[in-house]
C-alpha cells in the first residue's frame, strides 16, 4: 500500500525489505535481463557466462529449447525454430502476409485472428514464443538473485502500437511474470545514461537496431525524465544496410535477383560481415560463387559503402529533425545524443549523427546492454527499493489515436507525443432520425484515411433512446495508461438513461484464449501452486498491514473520525486474523480486498493532502 | 505573470506524488486513484503551458465560452493579412531558396502570435466586459495563426523530405 506510505518531509517511512526486480530487454534478435544489486545495475549472465540470449525458440519432441542452442540449429530445423517473434507479436494474419517471403515458417490457417505457426509440438503464436524467452530470462534472474522476482519491467520499441504492447504484456502474463511497467527502449537507455551522468538538460536518444529505428527527445530535470517527442521508422534497421551491400554485390556480379535462396542467404551473411569489418578496415574483399559455378570477387571500400548506406542514414536524420520539431527544440539545445542498438556500432552512423547534432555521440555504455540496464534501474524504483524516490519517467504516446468519422476519415482524439497517462473525450452525434446505436471504430496512426491507419477495435454503443438526428450526445473517452495501453469508453449523455460500453482493444487473442494458455502452462508446471499462492498472499497481507499501521500512526488523528477509525481497525484485525489462521489463498486475498475497500476514503484523503502540500500558493490568474 | 519555469517545476513535483509509477506495487484501487490524479495533473499542465488553451480556459472561468473548433473574426485588416500570408505560404515551394523564405514566414507568424498573447494578457488582466469581448476576438485570431503555423510546419516537413 504505497499510497499509505506518503511520508512527510524529513519523516522516515517504515523500513522495508529489498525487493527483487529485473529489467528485461526483449529484442528482435537478442534478449537480455539485468538487475540492480548493491546499487549497481548490470546484465545477468547464464551459467556459461553469456549475457546475450538469442531470441530464438526451438520446439522439439522432447521440449522447448531457447537461445544459442536453438539458433545454432535454425538452418537444419527451420520450421520448428522460431526467430524474430517480435516482428510478429501483436500482428494480425494480414500484416504477416505483408512480411511474407522473409519468414520461413509454416503458418496455420486457423480461426484465430492471430497468426499461428505449426511446429512438431503443436501450433504456437508469437505471444507464446515470446513467453518462452521471458521464462528463460526470468529463471536466470531468479537463480542469480536467489529468490522470486516481485516484478519486472519489459522494454518495447517506442514506436510499438497498442496491439504490440498488449501482446507483449500477455506474453509476460503467460510466463507468470508480474509486469510493473512496459518501458520504451529509448527511455530505458536515457535512464541508464542519465543516472550515470546526472546531467540535467535535453538529450536525444538515437536507437538503431536490426529492424527498427527510434528517436526520442527528452528532458532530464532533477531525476524526472520527460519525453518530449518520439519518432522513428518501424521498418528501418541494420538489416537494410546489409541488404544495400548485398544489392551492390548482385549488381556488380550480374547475379539474378531470383537466384537460389541459399546463395542469397550466404550473400546477406557476407554483406553483414563486410559491414562489420569496415569499422576496422578501409576496405574488405567480397567473394561469391555464382549460381553458374563461376567465382566473383570485388573490393568494397569505405567510400563505396558510404555511398550505399548514406541514403538510409539520411532517412534516420530526417526522423530526428521531425522529432526535434515535435518537441519544439532547436538542435543547439540538445546537450548530447545517446547511441543505442547494435547498428550504432557503424562508424558512418556515428559520424553522420554527430554531424547533425553537432556533438560527439555518447557510446560509453555497450549499446546492446544499455536498454536492459535502464529497465533494471526502473524496475528497482518501481519495486519501491529507492526510498528517496526521486526518479520519475514521464513518457508519451508515440502514435495518434482517433476514431472513424463520416467518409472514411480519422478524427484524432489523442495526438501523438501527448504525455501519458492521459484521457480525452470527444462528442459525436447521430445522423439519422431515431438512431439508437452507433458504431465506433478505433484507429491508431498519423494518416487521414482510415485505410492508412491501424485498426485497433470496433464496437457498438446500443440502446440509447431514439431522437431526431443530431440530438444525441455520444461521448467517446480515450484513456491511455502509464504502459501506453488504451481503453475506450462510449456513452450517450443527453438523456438520463445511460448507455455506455467500455472496451480494451484486442489484437486478436481474447482474454479467454490467454487464460486457456495460462491454465495449460500451469498444469504443466511441477511446482506446488497452491502453497505458493498462499505464501504470496500472506506476504501481501503483511505488507498491507505494515503500511496501514504506519500510516495510521502518522496521521489517523488528523484525518479520521473516531467512527471511521473503528471501521478501519475492524478490517485490519480481520485481515490479521485470516492471514494467520486460514490456509486458503483466496480468503486471504478477499480479506485484503475488503481492507482496501474499507480504507478507500482514507487513501484518497491522504493523496489529496499530498497534492495540497505540493500545490500551495499558485492560481491560474497568472497569465503572461 | 505566469512563470513557465515554475509551472514546469510544480508539474514535476505533483507527478512525483501522484504518478502511477509511485504505486507500481500498490493495490489496484490505489493504482486507479493514482492514474486518475496523474491524468488530471497532465491535463492541467497541458492547458496552462499553452497560451491559447490557457486563454480559452481563463475566459471560460470568467463566463465566456469559446468554440474550440470554429474560429471567426470580422476584423477585415486581419483577414486580409491572413490571406496574404497564406498566398506567400503557397508560393514557398517555387522560391529559389524555399527553406529560407519559409523560415522568414514562420518568424513573421510567430511574431504575430506573440503580439496576440501580449494583448490577451492585458485584456484578461482588465477583465471588463469590453475587454473580455476583445479577448475572445484575440483568441480567435490566435487560432487562425496557430493553424497557419502548423500548415507552415507541414510545408517545411515536405521540403525537407524532398531535400
């Protein structure tokens, strides 16, 4: 009960245990887990000393294999070895067809709106594949840290839409993890650097990964990270640089575009190696055996390489310029630019980005690990381990949210780069006499036409009384929570008879499907769930009791009447008794809920006191 | 006078108290309260830091309701100036140095916006019925100017994309 722990300045809160928490960077190619131990955030290695876990999952008759051992056999068992699940997560079957050729899996035609891949052990979705990766990482953290995790922070690209975020959270649920927060990758990187440098000012985070590019502009002020704008390109990354080099080799050698898959794959591998070698050398040799058996070789100089990749880098710089404009910030105001993602190892990228921002890019923290480290720091804060409690992240929604209006147009309700959490309402009306229902189509994206935006949900508000056209008032409220997830509510407000409907957009997997997956994964687990659940509830109960007791001691006399105090005390005693005597997790849980309900007014009163204290002495009359 | 630095500072202090991150391991009910409070603080900050929204809000407090979407003004001189600016904006891509010309135009619009803000400050300070009428006229003009400025930004984005 953190609310009950608001402390007066100079007054210590009740001492509490250090809670274990971890940050997870769930990447397209690689994943990592990090944690804060004795004040130091670091990535955690596996038993063989490897920090990086390849994001590859192989399904075999004898079980699931995750990581390097799976990726090593990817070529031999491509249909059962799933890589790049992140590119599929939260995507509909139609989106995947667009990715088409690049994914060598056997997709199942099924009822589910979510693409499912056929493997030897059954059909799996990207959510389940991601859950396997999360389980391995969480298991590694539990083993290293020596106890269960109280919660995790999982990073997602800033550009992830609502469906992709929801699906990532579902994957964590499936892995049995308590998600404190989804955190945007660039923001995580900023945290890793910000705390390291303790530098107030405006920072740019340039994040170029294998398949995506993100740019965020944020302001750090006394521990508060305020994201001012974010932008990027969800289909631009290091892979495109490899492809540019491969294309060059094909043009030079006269190789046909429809050459054998194997030849193309080996060419891409060479292209990647050449790109990496050019960080050290002025030129590299490329050699190919053409499909007709003849050999080809050529020299790739830095100069040629630059001419190939500069157009790609320019695209990222254009996105940087747009992000600066959205933030209302001039280039000169940017104090430094942090490089994140493996592709920022390319010298040309550093050079061009440094040129644009007129500053030497920061590369002190390993670009592969910086995101996980930032996530670990945030997880530590959210677990409540940092009692000074100064760090706070204020993020934005990356893409505009709106609804469909007449003529297939999108009316924006929450524009992009609005600080979250946020709630906005818009009123609409009926266009036909006697209309008693209205369809609402929720969309995400910057374009004007419905067809060009991503459809998040469709629902109908029904059963409001018939009126003449234009008389009904249908209020549609969008709210985005701190994870960046959207909830939509629609209600008719002109009459007393309220019709309202509330939806959480779904990317295709229903809550029931998730529950089913969860159930089957629990059935497979060997641990004694019953006793574990009870232990968890008892810990929760004692935490609540401790917090409430401390709060009551601090301000019950001021804030509560004698009668109110008696109600709170009764609920408190009940919980204490049940937690000690009952061995049923559900009844402990019910008593905790009952206590929380009984304290509702007290919690709100304390919150208001907190706000009043922070707010004293200003009025809106202070216009410029 | 609104001190934007102190406004931002207050905003950050308030979010430090109410933000849902402060209640990540608290009960669902507390998380709900925190979410609502944090949304309210964000909303307040959004309105107060933007001169146009702040003016509309202050007029509302004084009983003058502005229509957010449809700005109107009968000031002929102002409308003429708007037309000229719009024509100049439309011609930007054909100029020899379009970006420089656009920059000039955007600066001009910004100056006009600042003038309206300064007038609003006086009008709201005095708050006589006449001044409040004048203030709602100023708000309308600012809506025109802001729209023009964001259109200029779109032209700028297009130009940069082509460059």
